[in-house]
């Protein structure tokens, strides 16, 4: 009876670990699909990259986790530059639009 319980416990543990690995793989696929969505905001993209890094680290796939972390850093820098560029264009447009000679005031 004791041997049967040990084998049953081993089977349950193997089933649990395989289902966890399957769920993590599915979560990674879903997160990559969400990254491809064009309406994903900067904040949610950064959060997705953090989640991907965490999932890869849980799977002991440290090379993939490092790669995702580097992509996240590059993406964050690009988004900050893009945001600053858009802000400077907006400021320039507002300044040029409201340029009024003193005589008109």
C-alpha cells in the first residue's frame, strides 16, 4: 500500500509540474500576442515585458529572460524618445500657432 501511495504521489507531482509548464508556455504566447496589438499602451507594454521576464526566469530559461529584459530596456528608451519628440512637436506647434504681433493685442 505504501508503494502505491508513493507512485501515486509521484504521478500527481509530475502531472502538476507538466500542467504548470504548459500553463506558463500558454501565458508566454498570450503575452507575445498582446505585445503585437497596436493599441497596447507604453505602460502595459512595460508590464508585459516584466511578466515575460518573470515567466522565463521561473522556467529557468535565463537566456530568454535576459533577452526580454534587454528588449524591454530598448523599448522603454525608444518610447521615451518618441514621447519627448511628440511633446516637443506639440510645443512648437502651439508656439507657432499663437504667435501674434504686439500691435494686434
